[in-house]
């Protein structure tokens, strides 16, 4: 973990990692055997990492979900899906690089996979619009889902966006309509849909790809109607109250599972997915394959009824 990229609460971890690396570097230069000295430091590091991540606050989980070293959609696609062929464009306006999708094989099963893609540097973030799709991105995704339905292929979506792009051009081209159409059509799509929230699940921009038969969420991912900063600015006119807002929003994986908004929490490696991206990718792949296998034999009518019931249950409320 580079100290410059370490979150504030990760600084003790980064400092201990630096000490271990310095000791290894010195040993290699002087041909010394320092295994006995390093072993207790590595044990302390593992213990420290576990302790810190066991006690994260909701807003600290928000920070982890946004970490620039977390695996993004293309990392999961390239790491899990073989024979992937990316498809472009919505056939109406243009291609939106904030959403990537196409055909591939997961564990020998042909699927259509669609993901929201962020960038890792300024140039790529500008290209990907910081993972905030335009309406043509959602229309591209819907085109691919209709393709999946036509060829009876399951759909896998990877959610990681702060929200749909709020710009004037996106509104002029029908951002709200594109999101609403996706939600409506996904509810009735005649093929299995497995959703994985891998980072930020922000508002309708996430929900437009998140209506599924099974919704998975990584251990430190988040899913919310609004960002903590936006919530604090609206409710209390003070975005610095973001930690209070994060607590109130119940946006962490355990909260979402308790409320029935997600179906499974996928564990992350110790220290978060950004600490060991390869292990995080493999772990999600195992969960996706299992869920797809369970849905494969479900008759279409049963699949649609279960999906409808799943989302109708989320609308229940009680009067005090």
C-alpha cells in the first residue's frame, strides 16, 4: 500500500508495511537473512489490518468503496470472463465509455456482462466521465440486455458509480427516461440477472443496472440513494456532516443485507479489495458462478414472479 494512497485510518498499516519493505530492501543489499526479524512484523501487520477493518465506521467504508486501487469493472471482466468481446454504442447517439459490456464466458457459461467503469488517472477519468454514465450508456446497456434475452443468455452487471451524469446534455438527451426504461425492462427481462455492487452504488445511476434476481455486494462496497456529502448538504446545509449522514443512510453491506436490499455479501481480502485485487476478483467470480448455476434451471415464469416478489417486498412499510 503506497503511503500517498493510504486512507487516514490506514496510515498505521502503511507505516508498518513501509518498515517491512525497508528491512527487506536492506537485507537484499547486504545479503542478510532477516526472516526472523520480519516474521513478527508481518504477524503484527496482519493483526493490525484485521483489527482496523473489523471496526470501520460507515463513512470509512464509503472511503474504501471509492479507493482508486479497488478493482474496477474491466479488472473483473478481464480476470473472470474468457473470450470477452466488447460491444459498443446504443444505435441512437454514440458509445459511452462509462459503461462497458459485451459477450463472454464465466466458468464455461456464456453470459452478457455489463459494468460501470471508472478511470485510474485524470486522462482515463475524463474518458470514462468518472464512472458517471450518460443516457446513451444506459441505452447501450439495455440493448445488450435485450440481446441476452434474445439468445437466452444470463446477464451479469457490475455496479460502481457515484451516480448518473447530471449535466445539461445528459438531461436534454433523456437521462431520467433512460434510467426509468432500464428499471422497467430489467424487471421483466426473460433471462436471469445477477448484480454485483463492487464499489459505489450511487442512486438511480446504479439502480438502472441493479434490478436483478440476485444482488451481491462486496464487503466494503456501498449502495445508497444519495452520497453522504450530498445528503448532509441537503438535510443540514453542511457537507462536513458526511459521517453523520453515512450513519443515517444505512448504506453499508451489513445494513443492506439486514433490510433485504441485497442477497449476499461477498467477503473481501484483509485490508479491503484494494489491498489484494487479485483475490477480490477471484472471490467475486466464485459467488457469481454459484448464483448463475442456481438460477439456470428456474423456469422463466417462476423467475419473473420471484423477481417481482423480491422488489415488492422492499416496498413494505409500517405505520407507527
